[in-house]
C-alpha cells in the first residue's frame, strides 16, 4: 500500500496489533508517533498526520 501526497509516494504497511488492524506510515525511523482514532473513524484518516510528520523530519 502506498499513499500519494504532492506527487510523492509514502510507504504504508498494514499490520495487526493484538488482532487490531493498524498502519505503519513512512520509512523506518528512530521516532514513533501514535495516532489513535475514535469510534466511527478509520485508521486511514491518520494519513494526513503521517504526511506532516514525515515532511518535518
């Protein structure tokens, strides 16, 4: 899975944490940011948050 933001592709890896679906966005790094969403939302909505953090690194 890849995301296209401003013409750039951002790596996205689908995983499960204790059977809960999750996505790891971006390349391997020493930093980790966790985005938690609420009921009736979805993990894909965190993409814009991931793009901001990747661009600021």
